[in-house]
C-alpha cells in the first residue's frame, strides 16, 4: 500500500522548486529575460504544475520573474536604473547589519569572519570556478555578519536580496573579476566590526557594495558614471 502523502507535502515541493530556481538565478544559470517553461522545470525537479506555479508566483512577488497571462513566464530584464537602485538599497540594508554586528559581536565571531575572508584571499585568480567559489564564500561572509547582528527579522527580510545581488553580479561576471579587491575590502569591514566601530563598519560595507554597483553597471552597459 503506498504511503499517504502528508498534508505539508505540496508546500515542501513548492519550497524545493523555489530553492532550485533561486539558486539558478543566483549562480547565473538563468539569464536576463530567459523563458521559464513549466515543462522544463518539471523535468528538472520532478514537481507538478501546481507547486511550480506557486514557486514562480513567489519569485514574481520578489522581483525575479514576470508572469504574463496566456503568454508565459520569463526572468526579469532590468533597466540600468533598476539595477542601480537595487544596489543602493542593498548597500544601506547590509550597512545596517554591519553596524549592528559591530555593536554585538564576540571575539570568536570576528575570528571566524576573518577565517572566511582568508579562504577568499587564497582563491586562485583567473582559475575556472574561482568566481563561483567566491560567490559561495561571500554568502558565508555576509551570513556570519548577520549572525553577529542578532536580528533574525532583518536577516529574513534580506535573504531574497542576497539572491538578487548574486543574480546581477553573476550576469556581469564580476565575482571572478572582483577577486583582487574582495579580500582587502572585506578586511576593512572586519577591522571596523572587530573594533566595535559601528559607523565605520556601516560605511565600509556600503562602499563595498556600491563598488560592485559601479562594476556591474559598467559591464552590463549601464550608466556607471551616474551610479554614485
């Protein structure tokens, strides 16, 4: 006799499809304007149409996807101004987390943050896969700062923004290109957090993200000179 499906099984399947698609946005496998066909998503995830559409609607609400009735679904193709606005907002919010981390961190947490940055510094330049590995370690780096901030509500509200930031950066190829500057910029953030210098930590984080903003806009053909 087959097992009786649990009541929360459709919800779990929707979350699985959502996670599957969100990771493909973040690592660049889904590009700007790419069509998202239910049939192809079903083949990749084993999900039925209902949880797939629920996941797509959630992604649409978060700004990743455009769903057009009787036409279909596709990834966003943002204008340069939209990308610039996103990174400005993201820099401010991550700056707040760095500020809170500077006020609430422990010495052990600062040491752990430095260890993540050391792993980033050791990544070989211009090697295949280094950009993606930096993206993963960068998530760990920002996640460690969020844990230091001890604000679970703010952390949850920023999770989709992390993926959107990765989506834009992956489309521009700037994870691999930014390796030369990344560890040094992170070191400034770590130093400020370790010293308990909240305002300096916030500014260092904002400058780090706004630097990405300029580079992403330049690579994608946007008005980089207007990004400040």
